[in-house]
RNA sequence: GCGCCCUUAGCUCAGUUGGAUAGAGCAUUCGCCUUCUAAGCGAACGGUCACAGGUUCGAAUCCUGUAGGGCGCGCCA
């Protein structure tokens, strides 16, 4: 359990006890009380603002109330002292034995440590990747894939019921273009010279083998046939092939999905019409003419009546069209239906991971979800900024036409999926990310992946040595959890345990904020605390993990090393990165 | 013109949802290998949190405005 949440409860209980005695007035709101780790380690281990938020309603001076509370808190089990500081903070110092117990928690829970019941089984749908099935994935897609995949794992660890979903945009004009591009490759496979791929079609050679397969299956049957005869067949085959390509890329990156939803299937099943009817029933659809965007008149602008959704009633800037002039649905219309479908399948919270170029889309979709579900479901859209591919500090030049485009798959094959996954989380999602292909494989502390992995590998190195240093001792986590830990007294040792004990809180905070990058940063801090302790042992022999003359101290430290390795492994598992035991 | 995101140390970035004296890494300077991996560690230097107001016990964090950067802006997805 998150120890800070636990202390918050204990503080609230203390306040309640004082109220029951009549020392404090009834009706105080304890919701604003926080229990947090203070920034400055000199301020103890748990700090609470309780006195400051309760002083006014209680009609007391903050510091007086603080002292009253501190006297009660100081005698709680595990608490060494409670001091009033600053404007009315109460700083708690915890006993070494309290931290030893936290290490036991880690060892008892293993890599399951950090799991939370915060989500209470709430149903969350995370939609990510959703790259158009028109070609292999690029590096930018990879970022969204990792952010979504890790966020899903994180939410699962925090106790949510998570559905990982991919939305296949197989119903728009782009897949028709894909079909035509394939037809060209098909003619090429039949021996025709096609020359340069015309503007507006997909030039990539990934369609070549699909074209060959079409030629093998259909011969020249569609070579000169009118488009209407082959378009659908080619489209279906092309989409299937591209989706297979994308799934292959995702597998190489270790990214999983539970559900692949087809836009085309949704449209054909009448889902869009149903959603539209629903909005009509709510009186949110009308025929109208939109004003042109101010200060930026499109060249071919002319006023035109459209079928509009009153998204501006729900926080959007303007109302949005749901039908094209030919009567077909806009992308927005099917996306409304799709999100409604996700909600009908049980999603209470929906998270979409999109590229930053979709920023203009956020308000209308949030508005639509609000309208369709009557506020019963919430939508959070996380936008991922661009990834700049670099090599030794220089941008990698890419051009699709010149064939110098670097695909996600090439990067994975180059540096490995673990590196790609970790690096994608070294920035918060809405910040630009420089991905330096040279630096990320360096074996130095410049490289955060290495730095964390090295800590884990070092720990396992100690554990290997421990087998010889402690003959006959049971070094399994469960056994170490029962070891005598009294030898762990050094500041650096306790500091490391504090870091480990923060893991449940980090999981909860990151899950609540939908910010998976926090995990990567946290692991860097744990690794730093461990490397620091390691080096302290170089200078002070008594702090080395394995003490030939002191079995009890050795066993206690092996427990600490094991606990550190477990927490790092637990975090890396959330990131989908394999912890290495040797480097 | 409008909307969204961003602006924190020389550089690249964190900042625990409003807490106390704002933190890392790189770079610079100085230290630490007879030892469980020096693939690492410690110390020093470095700040008007873009700017100006406001909200309150308290603001890098919330609100308003200004400047600079990115993205988007009626039948593309």
C-alpha cells in the first residue's frame, strides 16, 4: 500500500478522535489534508499540511493546531518524532524499523510490489497506434504505441480493468488510394512497366509483394478492368496486408492490443447511423452554414449548408459537420459512433493516444463523448509530440520519395525494442523528443536505459556472489523477507529503501495523471540511489554488501539488493522492457 | 485572426496535481579503482521558473494579459 495514503488516513483518524473528544469542532473537512514526502530530506519523511488547512475552520492558529496534532501523531507506531515547522507543517520522522518493514513488503510482494487497488476495477479503454493501414509504421507511430501500451500496463497495475484497442481507419478515401496503388503494383507484377509512381499514390515498395500475390491469384483478370470491378477487392487485400505489416511491427516492439476495431465494420453495421439518430433524438443535429475561419479564408470558400452537430454546446469552438456533400459520413461522424461503441462495451474512461497534429480534434471529440454519454463517460486525449531521429547529434534526413525514410522497424532492428520503448518515455508525451540512434546504445550514464539496466545487472552480480558468500542461506525473496534487517542503518541504505517504498505512490500518481513517463524517471532515481550506495561501499568497507565476517549484515544487505532488483524489475515490466541480469 | 500545447541553470529536461531554501543529466572545475562490474560515485560552479498583474497562510504549478516557439483551423483521416 501507498504509505503516504496510509498516513493521510491515520492523520484524518487523529483529527476525528480530537473531534470526538470535543477538542476540535465537528464538521471539519479532512479532504484537503495531504501527506507527502517533503522535498527537503531534512524535513523528515512524511509531511502534512493538516494544521494549515484546518486552522481557519477550527478557529485556531495553524501552529497551535499543528502542535496539538503533532503530540498525537508522535506516538503512532513507526513514528519516531513529529515536529511543527514553518507556517504549520507537521514533519514526521519514521523509525528505521518502519523502513525495514517496507523492505519486507517489497520482498514479500516481489515484482507485484506497487500494485494498487486505486482503479477499483473501473473499466478503462486505451486506444493507441491506430495508424492508417496504408504502410509500415514510422518512428512517430512508435512513440504513440509505446505511450499507449505502457499507460495500459500502468493502469492495469493500478487496479483498472483495461482494454487495449486499435482503431482501423479502413473506410475513408485513403484506403481507396491504397487500393489504386496496389493495382499499379499488380500491373507491374504482370510485367507492365509502370515507371515512376504518380503523385497522389503510395510509392512505397512494401506494396510490391502484395501486387505479386494479386497477380498470382487473379492473373490478368483485373488488368484492364474498370476500377469499379476491382476497387473493393484490392482495397480489402491491401488493408489486410498493411495491417499484417503493422501488426508485425507492433509485435517487434512488444506492443499488444486486445481489440482491433474496424471503422468499415462499424459503418456497415449501421453504427454511425445509430449514433447519428441518437444525436438527432437529443436535438443536437441541424442543417446550417458555418462562418469561415477568421483571418484565414480558404481559397475555395463558399457558404454551404451542412449537417452539423452542436458540439459548441459542449465546449467546442464551432459546430462540426457530420456528413460530406455526397451524403457519406465524415471521419468525425464515424469517430463519434466509435467512441459511443467503446462506451457501450463498458468503457467508463476512454483514453486516446494521438499525434500532436490532431490537437485541433480534441475539443470536438471530448464534446461528442459528453453529449453522447450524458457525462457518464470521460475522454482524455493524450497528444504525442514529434520524435526527431538523430545520429550523433545530427538530424537523420528522411524523405519518402527519395527512399531514405527510416521506418520504426529499422530502428527496432538497429537498437532493440527495449531501448526504443524506454527512450520513448524519457520525455513527457507533449514534449518533442530527440531520439539519437548512436547515444541510446552507449554504455554510459548518458544513456538512461543503460543506467537503469546496469543497476539491475549489478544487483544480480551481487546475488550471484552471495550464493558463495552465504553458503546454505535461502536467498529467495520470501525467505529474505523474514531475515533480520537490523544491520541496515546507514543513511544511504535507508535512503534506498525509501526510494523503493515510493513505488506504490509513483504507480498511483502516474496512473491517475495518465503519465507513463514518470515510471522511467522513477527508475532512474532508484538506480541512482543504488549506484550511490554501491560506491559508498568502495570507500567504506563496512558498507559493502557482502561481509565475510558478518553473516547477519550480509544477509540483510542481500535483502536490500534483492528488493532493489525486484522494484526495478517491477518498473521495467510496466515499461515492457526486459530486465537484464548480466551485461 | 481564432483554438490547443510549450517557455525552468550555458545545453537537454524533471518538478510528486498549491507547499518550506526550485531539482537531475550534460558541459566546466576538483576528487575517488589492491575491493561485490570506475559501464560507476562524490564535491564545486551554475536560476528574476519568458514578462506583468491577480487569487491565498503559501504559486514554477491556478486565473487574466503581453512576448516568443510548435501544431491545428468548413465535406483529410
